[in-house]
């Protein structure tokens, strides 16, 4: 163990869906702690722009980027193999890629249900399985699955997302059951309502905004910066005996009615 429990220098971290949004900020947090970062997404142009920005911020030699679809088993196997061959062993995996789809249950198409399940849940199985092959052989690795308050709490119009994020917590436990003994720590981070570009319309909606402020014991929206500390902790030696937990970073929303 290094002198700094939270130092990630020299460790390779793949963050899925890090070309933008929360994944990008999680990747920046891990880079700040010293990690070598593999950025990821499907859109090549967005990925290239983020890679250029990160290279400026953290140094070209610590930034890589790979594009593949996390719902495509073959593409995932190829992507992980390429990263391990060209960058090095993946020590930290953040399963962050995810999508939302809002529609009442009676109007939810099977295809949309499947797409949401594939992107938010099956993806973590596929990427986690491929990354774990190397981690298990090396006897070390950190996997962080990005859940949600919908891991615990339902809301109308987001049934598929709620089912997927609930499943992701149990997948985190299943991975722990099989892999903890071999030296891997698998945990979840469940962000609450985070003020991002994506949620700006909800912040601007007076009714929704005041509901969030009243419903959140901390009395404010979360920020992407609020997520970086827990992510660095769960990626570091500081969490070596933390196994199968899902940490809610939600200002207390899920513990108070
Ligand atoms: P976002 O801004 O829409 O970013 C999603 C990222 O995932 C992008 O990089 C996207 O890139 C990638 N992605 C989506 N589908 C993919 C696929 N099939 N294969 C590969 N990459 C894919 O989303 P976000 O709001 O930051 O959310 C990130 C995670 O946090 C999600 O798991 C979400 O459920 C969770 N979360 C978000 C909030 C919130 O308030 N925003 C709250 C709780 C939890 P491409 O489109 O280029 O592929």
C-alpha cells in the first residue's frame, strides 16, 4: 500500500460513457488522483474532443480513448482486449454508460425496455466480465457500477430505468460473491439528482426544482464534483475491504421521507 491511500498514479482506469456528462467528470476525478485514463463512448467526434481537452489538462501520455458499444458483446470483448494489449492492464473499471427513456408503463415498447436494460444493466455484465478476466488473473481490480437513487426508489414513467438500476445493485453483489475472494472490490455509486447540462431543464422548472430542494435533506442539487471523492475512494487502496456496497450520494434523499 502506498503512502497515500488515495493515490492512483500508474493505474489504468476505463470509464465507460466518459466522453461527456457524469462519466467525463468521474474520469477527471480519477485523473486528478493520478490515474491513466481510458475515455470511452460511441460518438467518435465527442470522444476526440474530450480526449483533446483531457490531454491538455492531464498530459497526453496519460489519456487514451476507445469507442465501442457497451451493449454489443463482441465489440466489448474486442475493446477490452485492445485496451489491455495497447494501454496495459485495466486496474479500475467504472461502468457508467447509461440512458434514460421516459414514458408511462402502458406505452413502453418492448424494444425501448430492452434498449434501456441493455445499456444500463447488461452492459455492466458484459464490460465487467471481460475486464474481470484480467483482473482475476492478476488478483486485483476495482469495479464501480454507476447506479442511481432509482436503484432504491421508483418514480412514474421510468420503469425500465428503475428495473435496470435496481438490477445493477444486485449484479454488484453477484460480482462480489464470485470475485471478492480473488482480490477484486466491486461496489456501486448511486448519484442523486445532479445538476448537469442534462438536468438544466429540471433545475429551470420551478415546481420540480422546489420539489428537489424540499425532498433533499441537504437542501440542494448534487454537483458532479460531489461524485469524484467517492469514486476516487472506491478506486483506491482506501477501500480494499469495501465489497458489494452501493453508496448513495444523494444529499440524504433515500434515507428520509
Ligand atoms: P450522458 O450525459 O447522456 O452520457 C452518457 C454517456 O454514455 C456518453 O458518453 C455516451 O456516449 C455513453 N453511452 C450511451 N450509450 C452507450 C452505448 N450503448 N455504448 C457506449 N457508450 C454509450 O449521461 P449522464 O447523465 O452523464 O449519466 C451517466 C450515468 O450516470 C448513467 O449511468 C446514468 O444512469 C447515471 N446517473 C445520472 C444522473 C444524472 O442526474 N444525470 C443521476 C443518477 C445516475 P455516446 O452517446 O457517444 O455513446
